[in-house]
């Protein structure tokens, strides 16, 4: 164990940057503290590790006396056996290493080394990452523990808990992952870097990274409202009248925002033009809905909005997401109502509208469109997803009719190109 101990100390000194002397002093103190009772009853006892051989020995400081020695004393006759010049009243160092002490001490040394390593690693992590809290950090997925993703960040490990993971995302060992360093927790037994991919700050940092105008301070992020994995609204403002904040964030051919969306696993991003006028800001945030009236209640910090019936669902959004994110973005409560009753449309009218829409879109006779709708094909998208053999099964639809449908779909695609 002695040579093994010295080799371990050398390795730690070189690889981890912990002073060998500091580590030895710590081990000596730890061994003494843990096994003092079994070493010697004297009050002044010390444990020493030989720096060359690695041997671990214990020593007590004893006063030389003539008769009836206490635990802190030694008879002069015994003292003279090792120290011929010893006199009454002298204090001598007396080896008191217990039998089999090396094996016990070696185990204490091993435990101390591990504790010292953990402490040093925590200090290194704190020093390395303390200025990066709130920034994007990158690492490789190393393993999975109790639902947590452990990320290797070279000098440390980070942990991404299920709560901080974007819903629906999945990772494999070896995958690279970008996340916000949410905080450093050096008190825990596991990884001390707490990561997050659901934080609003991730959106801000991704835009800073992709949009040079934001990084340079020309375009400012005024607010972020996010439902991670689904949709984000980000409000931006330009201090330069010549720079369009939305255009800057979208980028040429939409590449900037596409890169961010890809990093977030397809999360949709609405870029909103910020305005100091709360009415204008609210209208911008609720797009694509068109608002009829906007009334502000400053005292209650609430906004009452009225829209036309056909705009109500747009303003509210799927499962209320549009209005919910807007309220979070502007920091006001929002009430949306339609000021006109919704006119009920009969089934026959809806059917007629569907036939007309399909006929106009594909430039087909209404008779053919009616047969397609009767066969369950209500949209162009539904027609694109079926085989010709399926269309031939529609009652009343001839081969000539099917050929016209196929050609209409081809013409539509070529027109788009």
C-alpha cells in the first residue's frame, strides 16, 4: 500500500493540481483524528507519512519523569534506552505506532484522498464555471441516472433533470447537448452544474449567438414568453431606425430563426415588434389576429379586447396558447371577447363551401369536386397522400375524372415551383 499511496499522490498532484504536501498533511490529520484512541492515550500525538518510503507511523510527545508516569509521561530509564542523553523534564518523541496500524491507516488515507479529490473538484468546477452561470454551455451525454441526463463537460459533469428537459426530446449516449448553466450547487454529492433547456434565458442566448445585431446591442430583446417544446414569443426593439428588428432576427431566407428552431427541436418562435404603447404592443403580440378594440385598465393592469367572430379563435390560439403567451410577454391580464354573435352555418352550406374551395383550388369541375368530397377527400393535402387506385374506388368517379385530378395536382405543384 505504501508504494501505491505514493504513486496515487504523485498522480493527483500532476493531473488534478493538488499539492502533494497539502494532501499528505490532510491525510495525516485525518488518520490521527479517526484513530487517535487506538494509537496512544497521550494528548500530544502526531501521525507522519514518510515522504520517501510511504510508511505511516505515529509519535507521542512524552515528558521524562522518575516515577509513576501518566499517559503523557515516560520513565527516565525507558527514555534513556532510545535517548541516552535524556534528562528529567525533557520532552521526547516516542514512536507509538500500533500493531497492524499500516493497514488501518492506509484505508483512512484512501478515504481522505477521495474526499480531498471531491472537494478539489468542486472548487475547480466553481472556479471554472462561476462566471458562466446564465450562459450556454455544451457537453456530451455521458449516462443516465434516475431519469437525469449526466453531461460530460470535460472539467466537470452537468445534470439535466426531467424538469429542465424540453418535453419530447430524447438523447443517446454520445449526443452533444447545449443548455443554459442554471446554477452551481457544490454542496451535493453528484454533479454540481445544474443545466436547463426550458429556461427563457436559453432563447435569449441563442438569439444573441445567431443575431449579430443583438450581440452588438443594436437590437434589444424586450421580453420572452415561452412554453418549452411548443412555442415562444420574443419581443424585440431596434435602437437604429435603419435596422428592422424582426428582419434582423429572421435573417436572410429565415436562416437565423431556423437555426434556433432546429436547436430547440422544432419549437415555434414568434418574433414580435416591441412598442412602448401597450395597445400597439398587444396587437403585435396577438398576431395574426386582427383586433377591433383595445381598452386599457391601468389600475388592474388588464386589457379588454374585442374581435370579430372570425378572429376569435386566432386571437385565443390553440388551447389558449396565443393569448396566454401574450399575457406573459406583456405582463398584463388579457380578456378577449367577440362583440358579435357567431352565425351558425348549416351542414349543407359547409359542404357547399368545401366543394367550391376544392374546385377553385384545383381548377376542377364542381361535379368532380363534389364526388371527391363525397368520397371523404376534403382537402388538397388529403388527395396528395393517396394512390390513384384509391381514387378509382370513389363511386361515380371515372378513370378520365381521376386523370384530371392527377393532372390538376401536378399543375398545382409545378406552379408552386
